[in-house]
C-alpha cells in the first residue's frame, strides 16, 4: 500500500502506461484546482481521466490551513469566538452559538429561555443563509445564474438582521457567555418580520425554477450518489447524510437550546445524489422558517442574558463609571475567570452537519486543547469515491452540492 | 430500553479486563481509558456487538500532555455515538512520548482516514496499518509536528513583526 | 431603482476640443479605457470570497464599474483580487497565478488576511501577500463590507487612470519585480 504515499501523478503515470500496454487506451491526468473557479474554495483534485470520465482521483487539502486549534490553545475563551466565525463563514452564528453553549456546559450556566429562543432564531437564519448559498451556487454550476442573483438579495436581508443584532455581516462574533450582548432592538423584529413575509415567496419561485427543471434534473439526478451505509462509515452528517435517507439530526437526537420545544420535520432523501441533496436543503429552509415562526410566537419575556457576572461582560457605561464593573470587565477580558478542570464535547447541527467542540480545560485562562469536529473535513474525504466513474462536469456538481467550505475543512 | 452506562462498563470489563479502566461520567458523556494495544479491538467490539451498536465514529483527535509520565504523553481520543439508543461515549488511549503508535481505525470506519492523517500531521502519532499516512493540512516538507506543546504558535523565523512594537512576549501569552 | 438621468457616464479627460477634433494625451485615453474595463480575477480563498460573492451579485453589482466579466483565467485578467487567507502552502500557487497574468496587471489585497495575515499570526499563514507579489491597493476589514471592496476597486481605478503607458517598461518597475524574483 505504500504507493499511496507517492504523489498521485506518479501513481497514475504507472497506471496510464499499464493500460496503454494492455488495451491501447489513452488515459490522462487532470489537475483540478486549487484555484479552479468551479471548486468554490481551494481544494486540489488530481484526477485520472478516461476522456471525460473520472477513473480515480486524489484530493489535497490544507491550502488555507490557519491553525485554529493551535491559536485556540493560546487565547482566552472570549477570543476564540472570532476563530469560530471564520470556520464555516457561511453560517457563522451557528458556530458562535455552539461555542457559547460549549462554554456554558463547561461552566454549568443555565441560560434563560428567552436567550435560547433568540439563539434558535439566529441559528436557523444562519442555516437558511448557508443553504441559500449552497443551492444557488449549485444552480450556477449547472448553468443557471439567474437563481443565484435572485436569492442573493435575500441573503443580504439576513445579513441586515445580523447587523441589527451584532453590527457585523458575515463574521458575526455574536453573543456572550450566557446570552447576547444586548437585547434585540425593535428593528430586528421588524426586519425579521419582513423577511418572513417576503422570503417564502422568493424561495418558492427559486424552487420552481430548478426543482422540476428538465436540464437541472438531468444534470443532478444520479450524480455523485452515496449509499446510506457508506455515508455513515464516511462520517457524513447533516443534509448530505439526510439526502442518503438517514434521519439523523443533532437538533432532534440531542436537543440543545430548547429545540425540543419546536415542531419541525427532518426532510430525508433517498439515493444520496446531488438532486436529493438539493431537495433536502430546499426542504430544510422551509423547516427553518417554520422554527423561526414558532420561536417568535412563543418568545418568552425575560432577561437577554444569564445572571453570571463572572463571565458576562458588564455594560459599557458601567465599566466607565463603576469600579466593580471595571474590575469584572478587566478580569473577563484578560481571561482571569475561574474555569473548572474538565472535558466537554458539545455538538450542534451546523449548516453542513454535526459541528462539535471538544474542549479540554486545565483551569488556566486558555483551553488546554480545543478540537473542532468539522463536518466538511470529515465528509469531503468521500468525494473521490463519489465521483469515480462519473463525468467531469458531474464531479463539479457533486462538489458544489456537498457544500464543502474551505475554511471549515482546513481549520 | 436505553443502553445504560453500567452495562457498557460491565461488558467492556468482562471482555477486555485490565485494558479498559478509568470509567467516569463527565457531564453528558461516559468516558474511559483503553490501553493502546487493544484500542482497535475495543472499537470493533463497540461497533459490532449487537448490544453496544456504536455505529458512528464521531471524532478522532490527538492530545499532547508534555507534563505526564513518558508512557502517557500522547493520547488519541475517540468519540463514538450509538444512534439507536442515542448514547455518546468517549475513550482515550495514552501513548508513549517518544514513539507514539496505535493501530488504525480505518479498517472499521472510513471516516477515520483523514482524521488520523490530521492527528499524524499535528502530533506525529503513527497509526499502524493506515493506508496513506502522510501529512494532510501542512506542507509535506514540514519537519515538525506543530500542535505539540513545545512548538510556538508563530513561525520563529519571521522578521516582519517586531515584538517590541507589539508589546508581546515570545510565547504570545 | 436608479433613474436613467442618474446614470453618470465617465467624463472625458482634459484636452483641447474644437470642431471635429479632440486632442489629449495618449496616457489619459489609455488610462480611461483601462480603468473602466478592469476584468477581475477573483482569487477567493475564504471568508472575504463570500463577501466578494455578495459584491458581484445583484445587490452591490460590481459590473457597474466595468468589471462585468469575472475572468477566471489569469491570462485575460487585469486585476487580481486576493480575498482571504493565503497559507504558506498556497503562496507558490498565488505567485504562479500572478506570473501568468499579462501586463498591465494590478493587485488588490482584500481583507486583513491578504493584507497582513490578519488574526492568523501562525506558523502556517503567509503574513500578507506582499511577501510574494507586489500589491497596489489594500482593503482593510475582516471581512471588508462589499462597499469597502467597491471602494478598493475605485481607488485602483484612480491609480490605473493616472498610470503612464510606459510604466511597465520603466527600470523602477523592473526593479520592483526583480525584488520579488519575478521576471
């Protein structure tokens, strides 16, 4: 097996020579990436091609390896949130909230119901934003630019809601240990309301544009399929696993942030091909809208953060005028807060699957070890298996329907 | 009938005796230690036993404990998830500090492949029997294992950022 | 919706105008043409790339600045937009892309990572792309808002407008490239 350690082009050169001698066939090597426009992120795939057909391939990743885990070992807990933003930057708030929930689990902090519901709203908005990108870009890759330009308007609306909540668009760095930095302004609720009124119509139109479109169906049905058994073995989670017919969803299996209070369905596919992945994501957007509506309807009154002065930053005006608040502010910012010595694994349903944080603390101001279970990294290894025997253009559609986010993959 | 942690403990102790130790419930996850020599067997048992049914390998990662005894300076942590009874477990295998070696899990779970490569890349933990144990995230030419605690976060050879102007010490704490 | 009367056309450069003729410097005419037809090569690696997607999509519409066509081939691109973290593993590839571009070529470093490494002050990240290729405009932000990216493109347009047609043959420019070992 040691020839797998060689660069793939060497291995393929042997195979090409062998096949040429056996039956005279002419195979070729194709280098796809790392900056290929159709790969949406930087992955290199060296493919062994028989004409347009992919016979074998090997992926190389790590082109934006930024050493998140090493940085995390050198930063106090509050300074790790910006890192989580930059992991899956298409749905940054999910990562933020997951990180706060990990810390709250570590510190045994009970979060008020209102905060939990607010988090659910934010996380579901992020899921919608994530799926908008994935599905519209899948349209682009199969030749339909219109849908992309159309629904991106509404991703902007989601970003406006984020902006209203935390002041930032993409990498949100939203929230605090125990809650949010401030209560949501009336503008948030207004914008949320507008979004919920307008977006369903737009999304239905987008769905109509593609889901029964002959060209789109021909390009995606039966493309890059994966069986349920294989998907589990490859560690698939999230929409990509559900497209293969397994109804595993962290929101239901191990509910966090009061997901058990909401009624929603888990859409599943059948064959795990590109079309099923598209449909599952589409359906999940509807489910997310349903959850957001329920959360708004049931939104309880109460504080927007837990009463944990040791970990929750005091309001800015108190910091300027009140000695005690200043001391707390200083302690929290410098990371001089008591942290128990423990090991925690907390998982949430990210945009692409089970996003887990494995945190080991040793009582100091930084984590001893923080490992991110990044769904993209784990399921992207199946890519070469999925495209074997497919056409090259199918490989592109498969890659874009897997929604591999380079930042999350390479950490 | 949900799978009780006491059942897991009993079955494992019964089958592997001294090789599984340190059973403890940390928050919501039941954890224990497994001797490196039987880690693969434990994984297989947990996956294939009709009562255990830990069908999903959630996560594999390495840890470096530079202050431990020589025999326990590295650890590989496995998170497994039983989707039928919805039980998560975690176990660790401690490895020798000089030549950390453990059997691969790729024969049981395809997802272990890259996760073990990542662990090798970060810590230099060798997974015996792994089909393609080479670096994944860092450059092939790299000659250190950057996540080990003795290596600094920043590149030592850099000249562009003068620490005097940034008010920092070398280890950036 | 913008009214058709609101649409501003690019003004003519300074020159002497008379009946049936208009005299100006070749530099300015070429600069004007170049500045308003910059074809971008999006070299998007991470978060900033997503903001660039927003920039080129319907809401912000980079096409208004003469950048309608994304040129994914370096050969036909004028402006390299480097968006996102460039890891050391990626640096040789970025350089190769730059070398493949034909003159005149301009580079915008979009975002903190491309400009200086940003928050990722680590062993694996290149601390700013100006370590490997020359940069014309830096856009700060992590990630910059689409408006900022547009501002960066407009700044570059100013540079392009005033650039001498002979600049690329000048000894200073050759020296600059030589300092990056690019021939």
